């Protein structure tokens, strides 16, 4: 019975996380972690989030590979590579839980501000300094809390990019940053047997969910995709705040 429950929760998390990542280019952990924490220890759950984000993300990159804007992507990635080791360096001294609450609050306020507006302002041209700053922050958040896509998603939503342009930035950025985070995690920590078991169970469900999400993404108009991103940012903020503040309350009790 326990093994059946284990498989069910892992499969549900992989399917939901894969679908959200497939349609939006981010969100595996925010929508799957709650399921996985019910049957897996925290470290194995977080490692599974990163691994499955890559499984979904690589499919997304393949789907939009012809839309990749390399100069823009490098503008985000180059400072992110500086932020990644800084995040790892200060990992012990930074309160990752507080940082997640801060990011969750930012996501929530952004979502509230834009979700209920019929129109919102968008930048007509790229802001190179803003791109680099966002990439740097994404690198730091990726190594500290696995949230590399949070700020780039908000930043890309403020531009007049079409859905393929947004996706062509977010998807490869997350894949590359989280790939590095995964390699560093595997180097520093032994692989848990439960993680391996859950990972192999998750793969077909994650692939199916991702493909369904990518199919849905292609059917959306640019405006529908932009609105979907804003609402997912809003929901992500709520999910992140509930999860992290409930953990803080339990610790205080």
C-alpha cells in the first residue's frame, strides 16, 4: 500500500510539474514539491525538482530552438555564471528560507498588481543593464534556493516580447543554471536510493505532462500567454509563501 501511495504521489507531482513547465517554461518545483514532500525526504525532493526541471526544460528548448536569441541569452547567462558561485559561497550564511519568503512576496505582489489590470505597460526596447542584473540575481537564487527562473520570468513579462521570445529566454536559462546546480549537488551529496527510484518513476509522467504543456503553449496567443505567466507568477507566490511560512511556524512551535 505504501509503495502504491509513493508511486501515486511521485507520478502526480511529475505530471503537474511537467505540464506547468511545458506550458510556461518554469514552475516544476512550485507545483510538484508539495506532492513529493509527502513521500520523500526534503533533500531528495529538492534534487528531484531540479532533475525533473531539466527533463521538462530540455523538451521545451527543443520546441523553441529556432527562436533562440543568443546575444540576449548570453546577456542573462554571463552574469548568472558570476552569481552562481557567489550563491554557493554564501549558502551556509544565507537564510534560504527567508530568501524564499522574500521571493514569494515579490511574486505575489507582482501578480496582484498585474493580474487584475486589463493592460499593463511593457518596455519597447531591451534594457541591457536590467537584463544583466536579473541574470545575476537568477544565478544567485538558483544556487541558494533553486529559484533561478523567478526574477527572469517577472522581468520578461515587462517586455513587449512575443511568447516565443519569452520562452526562448526563460527555458534555456533555467536549463543551464539548474543543470549546473544539479551537477554541484550530486558532487557534494551522495545519491539517495529513494531519489533514484522516484526519478525513474517520474520520467514518463514528466515527459507526458511536458508534451501536453508544450502543445497547449503553441495554441495560446501572445496575450493569453502573457496573462497566463502573470497568473502563474501570482499563484507561485502564494504557494511559495504558504509552504515556507508554514515551515517557519512549525519550527517556532
